[in-house]
């Protein structure tokens, strides 16, 4: 496959993935894999898109193949940890999160990794992770349907069951940011999300919430 074609496919694949169109993203990623089966990042991306599609066994296959081809790294350990965490496999999730924590690139994710390792170690706490994820998905569905009150209740449940669910904190903050009376609460939610993730969207949401709430500028 020509380099220009590969770049175009990669862009389409990543744009589809970011927008949540995982089926479309899989089609593009699969074409990239067919063209370069052992290329760097090919199996990793196939693993990520299969997590999005909830095809966890397939995701595991791709991610372990990526690990076997290219060796241990923070990103590979963290992604496997995330897979097993959402899949409900506490022992494996804790193992890979611990490996990620031991890597050098963990500064921005250390809080998340440590808390999730503790969650994985307690059966009664880990059992609530799946409930949190279901509540998060319900909140997203209700947001899209325009049911703000229902979405807020579902997302509040998601973070109650799993406080490390930074996606739920971020979405909850977005709902609260729409109402001037709850700007301070939005700052609190985005701050919780930021404690667990340095995703650019979360960083920018927190900055915007602080601005609207009249807080002093804060440099991350």
C-alpha cells in the first residue's frame, strides 16, 4: 500500500474511532492490517476498536499479539489493564495495571492506576465496575436523546459505583456546564476527571468551566 493511501486510511480510521463509529473504524483498521499485518500499532489499534465494539476476546487476541511482536511498554500494559478492567477480569487487570505503574511514563496516570489496582484487589468493589460502565452507557444514550435529567442521574450513578470512571465525570461536567447555576459543580466534575486522565478534551473542559465559574486561571 502506498504511503499516501496508508495515511489517508489512518486518518479516516482515527476520525471514526474518536467519533465513536467503531464499526467504520474497524473497516479502515482492517484494511491497514491486511496491507501490513505486522506493522507497528496495527494490532494495538485493532485491539482498541474491538474494545469499543465490546468484542473483548478479539481485543485480547490483538493486544497480546502486539505485545508478543513488540515487547513490553507502558501503553501495552495500560491498554491490557483497561481491557480486563472493563471485561470483568480483576486479577488480569490488576496485574497489567501494576506493570504499567512500574513503567517510566506513568506520572499523569499514577492516581488512576493506583486506585484501580486497589479496586481490582477487592472483589466487592470490583463487582461495581460493571454497574458503573452500564450506568455510563445509559447516561450517554440519554444525553443523545435529550433527556438531560435522566442522563445526569445515570452518570451520577456511574461515578458513585466507580469513582475512577473519568469518562462519566467528564460527561457529567458537560451537563452541569450548560446551567449557569451549576458551573461550580461542573468544575468539580472536570477536576475529578482530570485527576484520572490528561486527555486534551478533559483539560480544555476544565479550563472552560473554571472560566465560566469565574475562577482564576489554573495552569495544568
